[in-house]
């Protein structure tokens, strides 16, 4: 975090990824290691690092961390765009309300406007949290906008 406001942030990230790969050979080639390149704005990169540093993504160790980060940034992106993102993203609280009313447990789940897949993800979470088995369902989704 101490480098987030300096021009060294990209170099530090690149070096951290190199070290991860050295200590974990299975990760070789997984990480993009050009955050110190000339085309990357180091100040904006530092701002992204601060966003991650300020959020606690470890609330539930059994939760899908990538999914939580994805939902966090989608929500932040659409909030910053003045709610015009509703075409692509339904806020998690609304989806959770719908799921708590539907109470999915088995059979088919169909989302005719799946966008980023929030309804399907929340259905899975509901089933798991209520002792159900996610293999008892089939998920289907489609999207009107083919670039979503």
C-alpha cells in the first residue's frame, strides 16, 4: 500500500508476480507482468490498488472471492454511471430478494435476461445455504444484448 501513490507501483506489482511464479512453478505465465510499462498510468493503477486494499473480501472463506470482486466492481461501475447500467446489471440486493421469494431448490432455473449471471449465481448461493444440492438444478440463461 505504501507504493500505491508512487510511480513505483507497477514495478512492485510486476516483481510480486515474478516472485509468486518463482515460488509456485504451476503459476508460470499466468500473470500479466507489464504493469510497469510506459502505457500504464501509475497513478490510476495505484487508485485501483487502494480500492482493493480498502475492501474486506475475506468475510466468508467459503465464498467465491472472484465472484465477490466481480460483483463489487460491477456495482461500483454502474453506480458511477448514474444507474444507466440497469440494462446490464440488477443490484445484488434486488436479485437476493427475488431468490428469497422463489426459493429455488431443484429443477430448472431460467433467467431470460441473465446479463452478468447474477440470478444464477444467487440461486446457487441460496441452494447451498439452505442445505440443497446444486446438482439438483439446471441453469439456463439468455441475453437480449449479445455484447453483455
